[in-house]
C-alpha cells in the first residue's frame, strides 16, 4: 500500500473535520481585553510591547508625549549611525556599502579600510558551498517557493558543519559569516532549479568571481550572460543596505532571538527566520505590493489620472479589488508615520533609473498611488491618520528594472537581512542568557473525561474517508 497524505481526504470529510476544528478553536475577542492580553505583542496605541534591549538598531517614527503618539519623519540607525548617512557616504565615494554595513551590524563598529578589504576577501572565500551540496540539497528536491528551499538549505548546512552545536562566540561568528556569504548562491541556485522544474526553461549555474561584491555576485548569478553595469550593481547594493536590518522587534528578527534564547544552533535560528520573513504580513509583502501595482497598471486606463487611480484604490480598500484583504500594500507601517527612510532612498533611485525608459510611466503611477492613498483611505474609512509609503512600494519596481525575477523578491530580502539576524543572534546569546518564555492565559473550561464507548459523534463529523483508489 502506498503512503497516503492528508491531501487525499475527500472534500466532504475535510469540510466536516474543519467545522469540528473551528468549533473547538474559538476565543471570544472580548477575552483579550478582559485579561489584558496584547494581541500581536502590541499595545493599544499600536506600539510594540517592550521585550528586550539592543545596541544593534533603532527604528523611529513617532514621539510619545503625555501618552500620545506624535508623528515624525522616520529614522533608522545601525549601531547608532543614521542608515541614510551610511548609504549617502558610500554613494558619494562611489563604492559598495553592503559589506561595510554587514561588518558594522555584526562587529558593532565601522571597519577600517584594511578590515573592510579583509572582510570582503573572507566573504569571497566563503561563498563556495560544500561539495555536492548543490546537487544533493538543492537540485534533488525542487521547491515552488524559493524561501522554503532557502530555509531547508540553511538547515541542511548543519550536516556539513564539523562543529554545528558549539554556541561560543567564535563558532557562531564563523557560521554567521558563512551564511552571509553563501545565501546569495543558495538563493540563485534554488531559482535555477525552479526554472528547470516548474517553468521548463534552461538552468544556468555560474561560478562567483572573488573580486565581486555581494551585489555583483547576485547579478552575475541571476543573468544568463553574467553581464551587468556598475550602475546596476550599485542600485542592487542600495537595496541590500536598506534591507540589512530593522530592529529587534520585527517578526523574523524576533524569531531569531526567540530560537537563539533556547540555546539552539545557528542554522535552526536562521532557518526559522527565513520562514518568518516569507509571510505576506512581513517580507512577503513586497510581492503583494508588486502584484497590486501591476493590477492597478492593467486596470486603470489613464495612468496619469488621479481620479481613476483613486477610484481603483477605493475598490481595493472596499475589498472589491486587489487580493480581497482591503490593504493597499506598500502603504503604512507599524512604526513609521510621516516617512520610511528606506522608501525615500528607493524612490529617489527608482526615479533616476526609470527616467527616459519604459518604466517611467509605471514609476509616475506609483508616486500617484503614494500621494493619493492617505486621502482615499481617510475618505473611505472616515479616519485621518499619517500614512506613508513603506519599503515595499518601490523595491519591486527596482528589482523589475534590474531584471530580477519576482520569485526572488522576498529571497533578496533574506539575503540582506541575514546580516542583521546574525548580529541579533550573537547579541541574544551573549547578553540575555534567558529563554524567551511569555505567558498564555488558558480560557478553556474544565471537562470530565468520557470513555471511548460513551462518546457521541459531533453532528456532521463522520471521520476521515480515503477513496479506495487513493489508498
């Protein structure tokens, strides 16, 4: 008899089972207020519950004065340095910045010229994956989603590590540097396997060049002809810089810290963070934003018409268009109110790149979406509040202009963010020294045990039926 999976349960049985499950998994929403439970670890004003301390990053978007949130321009700092200043200075000196930012996040200080050259050389040496890893761990089990393949591959690296469970700073640092170096290769190789398996297209795997930066390596890996311009590589480098870190409270970084607090290995912690980032409420939102913008572009006849765009945004908010969530992806943020500094930088560069190209019309439409969304939201919901573009509004357009496939939009996020995850893992392991263990209040009622023979079947539930031909 062949192995039977849950997908073979017939529809009627599955429907009755789901009704039984839903009946026993309901919690009165009023209970959250009754017991003072803060859903999503959020306070009533939307701010996050204070769960820890960090020296790595600060995300600022408002003041608190007399208990009231006062909006302000967004500010993002890496180890005390303004992220925008770090990026601007790299642009001024016409050099790549991601490696410098990765060093800053992990080690806590800006590298000297010699340290930066050494670090870049170290990453170049560490990019190569273990022998047979590509064939055994990536090619033999293609995945329809690259994020899942990346998480699986990171977990698989545990088996190739001669000392995987050692949580000394020296060993964690070694592991983290390897992950920062190797994740771009894992991402692009996983995509090539997907191309062959799911799209029936040719697969190409290129070897890295030791002199290339992380951004250059990614473009070399993702393009069949391995060619790109310096301007393109610097634009991708900007994306890596702004995605590298975003505080300890975002879902994937908090996931890293939760797992690290248990004392588990580096691969388990980073693999879990990738799984978190995949979610559409987190890193996966960049694909949602790209899809929404594409839908608006296809359905609005005049891309210069504020009226037509506003009408379509109303449909999205009213769940008559879009993905039915009522969300305008790329707008709004848990912390930023007046501006997201990451979106500001991306918008600036996207505009420069799009000017005079086939993408200029789309860029102009996106700027209109950004400008119109706050007033449309206010008119539909009757609530006036600051609503700024977030990092996802322009990142998709930039990736599109760089000919990076949509399959890699969220994985690109992970390739950059592994630097921040690494920093938070080491900080959690060396400073907190206590497992993260919040409380959950049980609201279940006490029940007496009923013997098997005396139990009555719930209405409409007749167990699991598997058709004979599928057993």
